[in-house]
C-alpha cells in the first residue's frame, strides 16, 4: 500500500499531522502551564509485527482513550498513555487519583477529548474540512489488542497498518503518551487530493 504514495504525497500527509500535532502541543502547554515540544511526526506503514518491535511491545499494558470521527476525516483517534505519563501530567493529584480511579479515568477522557479536538480543529481549518468527533471512551488493555481492535473497527483488514504518531516532551522529559490516527479506507487519498 505504501508504494501507492510518492515521497511528495507522504510529505503532505506528514505536514498535515505536524499541523495538528503542533496544536496539540500548544493545548498541553496551556493546560499544564509548562513548555511542551513535539518530535517530528512519525508516519510508517508496517506489519503489526514491525510496529510491535519498533514502536511498542504488543503485550505492554496501557490506557487508551478512543474517539471516533466522521465526515471528511473519518476514522478513530487512539490516545495512548502509560502510567508514567499519567504520573507526569497529574503529579500533584496522583495520590487522589490512586484513591479515586473513576475520577482519574474521567480526567483522562477529558484530556484526550481536548487534545484530539485541538488536532481536528487545526487540520479541518487548514484544509477546510467538515469533521465531527464522538464522545471519548477509555479502555485498558495490551497495546496490541487495542491497536488491532481499532483497525478492525474501521474496517481495515490489511496485515500492514499505517501509524501516524505524535510524541511530546514536557520540559526536557519525554511524556509517555502518543496520539495515533486510524483512518477509514480512502481517507488518505482524500486528504492528498484536497491539498495538492
């Protein structure tokens, strides 16, 4: 599938992800009142085995907030957060969150909602698209199970998957969280045609 796209087209997709991710970094910075930076977005087309070898082990337990989108940017966003990432963003509330896991989960869903919609707002404004997002829901499972389920829900049955991933740094420390986009079939072609 990757051979369907030229280097220029892949650069276009990376720039779209960069614009959205930059907006997310700004939102995180405002929420935490800390300096936040973003790595260059990762765009790879790999087998599941390669993803689990190079990005994250399939068996790693994570919390993930999933938000579905419809319209011109149909698919699902997966906001993956490790426990260390949760500790970093909520250090002053960590004790309370451990005592009240429901409150922690609710706060995590709201955080993901803000970040995903920051991403969507930037991209849809830039490309003049019409996209709606669903209510977020939280799951805790192995990374491999969550990623595979998200692809199957979006009717992606290929043994190779696209990973569009943003990583963030909070004041020199890598924030153990990542934002993934799982597109419905044909969405990349629409994005490329829109911008080129």
